[in-house]
C-alpha cells in the first residue's frame, strides 16, 4: 500500500526559529494535505495543495507540492509555543475519492 | 463552520463489554464519514468508510463484526466496539466530508479515548 514517510520524526527548537519538515511518498499523489494535531485532539487542516509545484501560505506556514508529485514540504516561520504538536501530511488514496493516507508525523517541541 | 463532534470524549469500560461512540457533523451534512484509530505515538490509521444509508467499507485487517458502524443519517455515524478487550484501547477519531468541497477535504472530530480494563 501507499506509504508516507515524514522527517524529521521529532524536533526541538527555540521560540522564534524557523522550522522545515517534509513528507515523501512511494507513489504519486495528486493532492497533499498538511494537518496539525494537538495532544488529545483530532487533526486540524492547515494547508491543502492540489497542483504540482504549488506553493501555498497560511499565515506563518508555507507548504509546497513537489514537482515529482511524490513529496511535499511544510515550513513554519518564527515559531511560537502554540506551534507545539504533531504535524501530519496526508493524501487521498489512488482511485477512491476522500480516503486519506496519513504520514508518520513530525512531533514539534518549542522551547522558550 | 464544518464542525464535527464526538461523544463521549473518553470512556473506560470492562473487558467484554460493548462501547458506542457517536460522531456528528454539527453544521453540515456529511455524505461520507470515516473512522480512524490512533495508538500512542503513532499515526492515524483508517478503519472504515461509511456512507449514509449503506454498509460501511472496512480496511484490510479491520474486523467488521467487532467494529460495527452505522451511518443512519447525514449528520450522525456511530462506531460500536463489541466485546472490547484491552488491545482495543486506543484513540478513535472520526471525520466527515461535506461533499460540495474537494472530496479530499475531511473535517475531524476531537477524538474519543477508549480504555478497556
């Protein structure tokens, strides 16, 4: 089946630093989604990407849809304590609308 | 908009009992709802897809007789864990798709933490 691998697995950064994480797939995706999950909560959609090469921003967050359609990147600028959480990439499975495959996740910790 | 709720938020039950978890779309009609399971420090794993008025489609390895899903209306889906065992302890999350937006946009509920003693 499809797999989405995220790196790094976890990161510890200081408040104010920029963060970069990526997601790679063993197969082509036509849509990339980035979610954030706070402890004990469901994921919240941050950014959706629908076209290869697309670069989309949402406040301090910027995500890009890789040209090969097999990867995506998420950047967070000037991190703040509330950025703490787990970031997941996700994409719809082949052939079936809506079914999502989630990545392995990147756990972000922000220190003051 | 696009709010999904789950009830209960956490439940503790004895081994062998059944537990029902509700998932509701509060401000939209959900043509499709999904159920995920998430073990500690792991990613979300899709268990099943349910469409209103039809039988759920289960992912490989998910026992349909153990995890009963009912999607009786466009705003409510229920997951019943039957004869629960400690290994069923997990975080169960539902999501819903409105249908009129890109079909891969899912709105997630806050999750239900199940602990089976």
